[in-house]
């Protein structure tokens, strides 16, 4: 974070200096919510969690080098006190991040203003954010969140990792309701906004795709007015292949850049090929020039993510050859997203971070491409927050698994029952000869796979976060039972 004295932070965050805090003491280290991540000069943010209360670690945080603690009640350590509970602590954190973002985006600060990029969508946000960060890091120091640090806590914490040397700040923004993305965009106003897709994730909370599109579109509404020149004014990077995303061009005054396979996309993929290892290659078409790209990521759906990254990199001034090379060199960064490992001659694909109908279909398509003439096993858990369409969506996924030709379909947990029902209906109709197995949890799923797998098989695991299916592969490959 940029260096600030406690009295300046108190003014920005609307907090009171307390304990043994000195107003002239300086915070020039990280802002953290985990006392184990404290470094000299840090600001430790004390939040009350379900299992632990950060206030209990105030003393150890300061002993480890923290300058002060941002707290909702007095602690025996230098602190900044909010007037209220955890919500006010989070609000103070947002105010501090807003100030830092403004400072870093101000051309008057003497160095080039930091470029702020926001990424949203129903699926693929984290992978695309990782791709963009890796590609544009060639233009200068880049800050991006680890994993899916994309909510009202993780978002400002990421902003506060930036300093005066930061060239690019790539942020993932998520929503569980109308107004959430708008709030995050006020914390760190983006110049470039990327909208990937509008799918079924959180359908139960939003009530329909139109409402999801309304929430995702808050990103493009937050952008500044556009310019005809690259690198200037707001830029909305929209998926031309998703009608609800394409329609967002009417909701922004920013310059619109379409990406996809559609013929009118300014950033376009042609000649897409899925290689035998599951990695796609394609020809990148960008402003009249072309370059061949071979991704190091698994799945045909990664092409769309790569095009979004290419559009951002192009606006930041990168040449197409450099963009293609950077895309090809990019590797998986965040865990449990199409991670491919080998164990005892079996290929395991860990895509267990989360699940919605679109991402599960992409995973099953990838499984089919990877397996080709090999046997495949799919371990699937339920897809959360689908509302009234939940059972039908699960049945549809089960039918697709059958169409993919999986030898064994392991369905984890009673909430995923519809997946087994869909696959078994396909079997009754003579469209599938595989086996469906219902198991209660990840441990039982690991046992089921271990009993059935054999050399040459391909196994994929996919489910909503609460199912913790990443443990299936750990249990098989490491014997991890913790």
C-alpha cells in the first residue's frame, strides 16, 4: 500500500485513533485480515468470523510488526476504531481502498496512472482475471487478486496491495444481488470493463438471467466515456457470442470492443482446434492482423477467456505477436480450475472450485475431448442456487454426461440426485451403457473412483464449493484424509 500516517488513515476511514497508537506512525506494509500474514508496517483488519474473532489476535499482529489494528471495539494495541460492528469495519476498508485507487489513478501524481481493469461474468471470471494479469504484466508491474478474492472484503484488500509502482490493477468483481458490482466499481473505478457471460450461476438469488444481466451490466455502466483511440477513455470488452452481454453496449458511453467467434467481433478466434491434451489452439484476429495461439490451459471454453485477455492487452498497447506469445505462456494460477495431474497412469482433472450448468457442460465437453478413445469417469456434485430450475438443470447435466460416454458417473450427495436421474433415463432409452453410482460425500466418491479406475482413464471432478470435491483427488493421489 502507499505509505500513510495513522492520522491520515483515520481521516480517510472516518475512524478514531485509540490505544497506544501514535498519529504520526506510518502504515507502509500490507493490509491484511489474517494475522499470520502481518509484515512490518502492516494494518491488521480485525473481523469477527464464525470460528475466530480477529480482535483476539490484535496483540500478536502488532507484535509481528503491524503498525495498528482496524477494529470495531477497543483492543490492547494501537488501533483505529470504527463506530459500529463488522459492517463498519468493511466500510472503512472500502473508503481506504477508494482513496488509494484515486491516488494511483491520478495522472498528476508524477508517474503514469495505474490502469484499472474490472472482470465479471457468471463463469470464468477467475481464470480470465489470471490470464489478463499474466498477459499485461509485460507492460509493467501488475496486481491481481489471488483466487476469487472478489467481494466487499477481498476487493478492497486487493486494491490496497497496489503501490506507486503499480502499472495495472486487474480486479475480479462478483455479485449476489443488484448493486453489488456498482459498489465495488465505486471502490476502484475501472477504465476497462470485461463482461464474459450471463449464465445460470445464482439464478435462485437473482430470479432469472435478465436480472443477472442487469447486475453484471453495472460494470459497463461504471466506465468513463470512451475515445476513438486505444489507451484512452473507457472501454467495455463484451462477449459477442452471448446475446445478453452483447446487448450491454447500449448501457455504456465507453468504447465497445466485441470479442468472440462472431464475424463482427473486433477480437476474433478462427480455426479453433482442441489438441489431444485438451489444450485449444486458434488463430487470433486483431485489427487486421493474425497470429496463431496455443494455450497452456485445458478446455475449448478457454478460447473465449483468452480473447477477452487479448482485447485488454491490445487496448494497453501490446502488439499482437506479444499478446499471442503471452497467452501461450500463461499457466493456471488459481487452484481447482481445470488442474490436470497424472497419478498411476490416470489423468485427473480437478475443476472442483465451483459449478453451474454452463461450467459443468464445459467440463464434460473437455472430458470427452481429453478421453477420446480412453475411458472416462465423471464425479459430479450439485450446482447450488439454481432456484426452481435446479432439478431440471441437474437432469440435463446427467444426460450430457451420458452423451459424453462416461464409463462411470459418480454423483455426490442427495442434492445432486437429478444428475443420476438424467443419466439413468438415457440408459433406459438405450443411449448410454455406463454406470451411475450415488455416494454421500467426497470420501465415498474417492473410494468409488479408486475401485473403478484403471490405467489410461481420465477422471474429472466438478461441483459447487460446498461439496469440497477437490478432496476426491487428494484422497486418491495423496491419501489425504484431513
